[in-house]
């Protein structure tokens, strides 16, 4: 019993001390999107609105692809990226609905917006989950090809 208490204490300390994840649970998603669209009008970069949650392993994998390596720079050079936390499907669902509900079949999901805020593309259920197996370049090309 004592060992179990120690193990549970260590686990709670470990999880309590780690960064909560790539999705800022306290962010004002509407304000973040508004800011990205304002910048997009100036830079003429399309905007990727990426919906996910910190508990979702596929969401963390997609975030890692978007944040590290060669493709991360290509994404930054080509797009504005806004990450929107959906919690346990109880947060920012109105925003997901505003952008065609790309999370209707689960997370992660994304909406690609033109620089003027029009929806260009909405991912289909499972489309982003499979990216972790297909590679970073596939993710970049998925969005890049939709701009043509």
C-alpha cells in the first residue's frame, strides 16, 4: 500500500510539472483567429486553424510535425497557424462550427482559410490522424495543394 501511495504521488508530480501540451487551454481562440486573420491580410498568407486537445496523442503528433524540422519552417513561411483547444469536446465547439466543423469525426481537424478569412478546405475525419504515419511533407502538401 505504501508503495502504491508513493507511485501515485510520483505520477501526479510528473504530470503536474510537465507542460500541459501544445493547445493553450486558457487562450481566447476567437481573439487568436482574429489576430491571425488580421496578419494574413497584410502578409497574404492563408491561415490554418488546427483544432485539437492536449490529451489527444494524434493532436500532439501533428503539432510536433508542424513545430519541428524542415517542414515547420515551410509551414511558417507559407501559412499562419492557430491552434484551438477543444478540451473534451466541450470547449470552442462554436468556433469549430463556424469553420465547417472539421472535428465532427474526431480530432485533430483543421480548416484552411484564405488570407481574407474564407474557408478553402476542411479536413475530413481521420485525415490528420494518419499524417503521423505518412510524414511531415505530406501534411505540408495537403494544405499547400488546396491553395491552387
